[in-house]
C-alpha cells in the first residue's frame, strides 16, 4: 500500500473528508486533492503535517514502518471478526493485554 492509499485509509478510519484534512494540515483543498490523486508529490513538511493530522508517523506513510497502523488495523479486523467466538475469559485477557502500558 502506497502513500496515497494509506492516507485515504486513515482518512476513512477517522471519518475525515479531504477538506477537513486540508484544514488540519493548513493547506488548500485543491493542493490536498492533487496529493491524493497523485498529480503532485507533497513536500516533507506537508507529509509531516498530514501524519500529525492522521495521528500516525511519517515512516508509516512513506512505507518505512513495518509495524505501523496497518498491523494495528489488520489485528483489529481479525479481532472484530472473532468477537463472537471468543470466550468471556479470552475477552477479559484481551482487554487486559490491550490496556497494558
């Protein structure tokens, strides 16, 4: 998954529109549109602002983070699909594990 797909996936997960992301990153909606269509490549300072707005890392967005948000999302999706088959004890263990620092 490339930069554009990652940004779009995170936008969807956070229920952000292109306009809202543009506002959060202090760029125009037109510029954001060009970045998300692949028409333009964002400067590094814009990538940093996008990462902050999407609560992720630049490494993840640029493909340098092997255990980034994708791993979290994939794990979440597996757990969500398995929720009906987990025992109450397994659910409690999972909750304790997720709440650990």
